[in-house]
C-alpha cells in the first residue's frame, strides 16, 4: 500500500488542536514528547505503516501511534435506515523537537 493511501486526512477538531499544542518535558523515566495529532487512516493500515507514512510525508520523528476502529452511525435516508461507513482513527505522538504545521 502506498504511503499516500495509508493517511486519508488529518482530523482537525477542537480536541485535536488542543492536543497538538501540548508538549511535555522529559522526566527521569520518560523522554520529552511533542504534541499528539489525529488522522483518519486506511482500515487495513497497521501501526508500523502509519508511523512510516507520517515520518515520510511530514518529515518528523514519531514516538508512538495509537489506533481505534470507529463504527459508522445509523442515519435515516428517505424512508429507510442507512449507515455511514466504518473508519479507523490514528493518534500520532511526536518527539519533543518536532511538530506538524498543519494544525
């Protein structure tokens, strides 16, 4: 799978914008970390492929990746009930020296 097909779009929300601006200093047991950024990704993408795609597309160093499969919601379409598609969300935490200017 191409790296540009792994990342579908960034999720720009209030919570995501707030998390992207927070960074934490290094402690004795943990290294410094930058902000967290949320993306909608391909449902078949693994954490490793998401990490590689983010590092190559945005030229940053990724510290960790968290993923969540999101179920689609029930929606009414005329006289029947329909469903929005299921999707996958990835939250990427960067090293302290890096940030993405997109947010």
